[in-house]
C-alpha cells in the first residue's frame, strides 16, 4: 500500500490532501449546506472530492429518502 497522496483526477498534477470543507448541494429545490465535511482537496487546482461513504452518512443524518449519490467535485 502506497503512503503517497493520490494525484488529482482533474489536473493530474496536484496531490489530494484531507481537509474540512463546506458541502453544499441542491436537493428537491432545497439548498443543503453542511460545514466541516472531510474531503480530499487538490493542493494545485482546488478540486474537492468527497468519499461516497461520507455522502451516504450525510444522507442518513439529513433524513433524506434518497441517498446523495453525486460526489462533490470542483473548485469552490
């Protein structure tokens, strides 16, 4: 198992590091904003990736009938 940080899937240059971010998404015409969510963030382009297990836990905490399935990515 490698101890190196993974490469960014967007820029393919930067490395992803765990950081706390604010997760936001529109769900059924409602804006959902959750602070302090663990995500992998690129040190070069700022790309953010939230793990699918984290999204599943968020769905449960928010009491959503459907799971949030779209991982957050992009620069915010």
